[in-house]
C-alpha cells in the first residue's frame, strides 16, 4: 500500500478521531501538516493499522 497525501487528507477529514490525532501530532512535535499526515499514516494505517481498511476503500475510489 502506498502513501498518498491527498488520500490521507481525505481519510482524516472523514474521521474525527484522526483529526484530533493530527492536531495533537502537529502541536506536540511541531510538525507541519504534510509531515504530520505522513506520521499519522504510518501510525494508524500502514502495517494493518486501525484505519487501513478505510484507506484501502479510498484507494479504490481514487484508482477508478
């Protein structure tokens, strides 16, 4: 599975929990949004993460 910033942004917009985690990452680690999104991807999506299936569903939408 490949990281796509636009796809990750869309996933975050659709999930309040991910929105909060993104804001927390940005604040705690002084990260810009792009870097925080990538960190969130690796923490919550990649390697069978909690939100992997939702990300895969978006991937199917983007590849059509």
